[in-house]
C-alpha cells in the first residue's frame, strides 16, 4: 500500500495536469464568427454558413445565423478556411483565404443579395438586373406564376 504522504505528493504533482488539460484543448483552436447581411446591411436570420478547411477532420462544419444574423463556429483547428453563406432566394457567397491562428477569433461578415433570376412557367427564364426590377415589371407579370430561386 502507498502511504498517505506518497499519495499526497503524487496527487499534488498530477493535479495541475487534470486542470490544465481543458485549457490546452481550447488554446489549440480558434473561432470564426460574424453576421449574415443582405446587400443593404439588414440582418439575415437562418443563413446556412459552412466553414471548411483541409485542416479539418470530418468535413465542413455547418452553423446557422440566429435572429440577429450572428453565427459562431468554435473549436476550429488553425489553418486557411473558406466560409460559405447560403440562403434560398439569395446568391451563394464564398469567402476564401480566411487565415485562423491558434487562440484567434476571426470576424467574417457575409453580404449577399437577392437572386435576380425570375422564372415564369416551366420553360421561360427572364433575367433582370436590380435596376430594371421594379413595380412596372411586376405589374406586367401579375397574371403569371412567378417565383425566385
């Protein structure tokens, strides 16, 4: 049997390792955070944000923006990342070359705009720029089944 004095010395020597282990795992990672916004700067809740990097094991990590448009991907290994913003009805946005260092928090805000493709029926496609898309065009298409992607 180990006497109480030896057990106390071993406990005192090993205790810092038990308390340091959680801190070490957090110190070796970083965080990517930010906001999903529309072209006018308004918040976009429910945007799917995929964070990917060759440094990640298991493929991209997917998070969603909250009601304030804020997202947060935590415990990411250091490396170079691509941040992808996706929301139905909006253009997909890829931001490449996001460098994340150990212990760092990178703020990446994504601004995307509504798609400008309008589909009428099942075979016709009309494409308008933002400048031409307006009430006059909408009034002419009122009788058609119109949706955006």
